[in-house]
């Protein structure tokens, strides 16, 4: 065999191998798309009305129309029995070195015409899913920026872009969503609204009992709104908002923590201060959480059952399973102002709860420890009344506030040092303690 024939033979074998790989990977990918569509047949809220699948060697195409909504959902359903349809065209590329699915929405002629006015010939929504040979997938969803300017007002939407990474068994999910911002103005009310860059990221793994654990973060680079209330100018603004959360397992139970900050908060161009929040929820039973999630979604909302009919006992049993693990919650919210710190602190925990305790308040009160602490700078409260109330209502409102504070101090429900207003209520070992003094429930509620 000469060199030319050898090269041709190798090329033929390579071509055959590539063709075989294309056929195999294409068939596998086609089957996955079909299976994903078939999985929806079990849910009333999403129905496949029409489906046309055209299988090809290099490319396959699926056109599918879904009906969304609940015909028998009644008053509890979001649209009160109304339904709508959406049609998607999935183009599946079989190249083993470039497996991907391009998804397009099909619009009516009327909708196309309206969208063309806004997006100026650009595709309103682009959806692309790339598939690796290992089975990992990444879906990118994006929309371009647009501007609307008419007699009603104007909107400058700066688009968005999102990337979601996962695998065929959804053992992990990573996402990254970015919204560059939006500026809007309504001419009739002179209301203006703007929000800066929004960044939302997360990374989760399917850890225990179908529950995902991981971390996520949300960042918003500024927010502002101006308008009028009864001809009085109103303005609210905020600097950067940061929210972070993490969930992880310890001894088979799920623990969740979150924290957040927001700076440069202003009202009517005057400084309010800085917001700070911390949250910890511990000792959650993952099996019970999954059960509640399944009842809420798979057997609830997706089945057009919005009011949990027939699931009350199952939900109560799962909630009891959570309480049996002695869960706890702690939250601390602070607003740092020029006049001092405003604080809301909550601490809640249960111990050795049993089903019979829930039906007996006398037993239940001995199984729960709780604390609520509040703090408010007196001068801050008075400043907010002056800045938000109508001119003629400022003095009466201030007098009413000060009278209520004085009465609360006299009754022992509020503590005041002239600058800070405080109150602390505790439930511990079956006793109610208000500002260090044991009280009866009727006394706390003001019942004679």
C-alpha cells in the first residue's frame, strides 16, 4: 500500500470513527431531551400540548408547546384558573466536540412586532446549552439591553446574562447571574427609580437526602427612588448591598448562616445609617426538609394544589420531625445611625419536644426558650417622625409617640436612659421575663 492509499485509509477510518461518535453522542443527547420532556407529564401545572421531534444525523430539532397554569386551581391558583401557552424550538447539534442545544422562543406575529420596537431586531432572549463528553452541562441565558422612551416615561434596561453549570444527575449546581442595572422614570407621577449592577452567584452540591448545601452571594451596587406623596418630595437611596449565605451539614443535620450589610442609606437626602444583619439556623433535619419540599412542589404547586388539601397530617408530621432535632434560630439586625444603634435581636430554640406538647400550652412553654430584644434611639425615632410626617401632623405625632413611651416606661414594658429605648422579653424554663422581671402572660398582654 502506497502512502497516498494509507493516508486515505486512515482518513476514512477517522471519518467513520467521527461519524460513529456523532451518531452515538447525538442519539444520547436526543434521548436526554426526550426524557426531560417526558418528565413533565406527571405535573398538572405544565402540560405538553404539542410536540414534534425530527431526528437527524448532524442535527435534530424539537418543537414543543407547553400549557402553563391550572385549569382547576380555583381562587388559590396564581392566575385563578387562567392558562397560557409557550412554544420552544430546540436545535440539537450532534458534533461530539461541540454538543449543544440552542433554544428559541416562538412568538406570535403581534408579539414579534411589539418586541421589534423594543429590541430593534435583536433576539429578546437567547438560550444555549453546551454538553461535554463527561456529561457536564452549562446553560447560558441572556437578553440585550433596550430603551423605551414615550409619553408615559422612559426605561433603560441594561440587559442580563446568566450561566448555570450542572451535570446530568444534578449532583451539583453552580450559577452566576449578572444584571448591569436599570433606570426608569414615570412622567405622570414624577417617580424615578434606578438600581446599579446586580451580581448573584452560588455553588451547591446535592449533599444529603436530596438537599443541596453550599454558598451564595448577592451584591447590588446602589439603589435609589424619588417621587411625591401628596405633593411632598420623597427620596430613598442606598449604597452597596451585600448578602451572603452558607449551608452545610454537621452530624447529619443541616446548618444555615447568613449575613448582610447595606451602607449609605438616606431618606430625603439625609443620612439614615448602615444596615447589618446576621442569621443562624441550626439542627435542621434534611429528610424532613426534603419531605416538605416534595409536598410543597411535586405534590402541591406543580399538581395545582395550592392550599395543601389532604396533606395537613403529613405536613404536621414532618414539622414534628424537624422539632424533634432541637432546632435553633438566632437573628440580629442592626441599623447604625448618627443617633445610635437600632437593634432587633431574636433567639429561639426548642428542647425535647414531643407531639403531645404541641396540643398542651402548659407543656409547650417548658420546652421552648426564646428571647426578643429591641433597642431604638429616641432621637432617631423623633427625627424620622419630623422628616416623614405632614407638616401639620408633626407635633401631634411626636406628642403621641412621647406619651406612648412614657406609659411604657411607667408600666415597665420599656426601659429608657433618656437616649435609648429598650425592651427585652424572655421565655425561659416556663417563665416569662420582661426587662428582668417575671410576669404573667396576661400582664404582658395588658389583660386584666
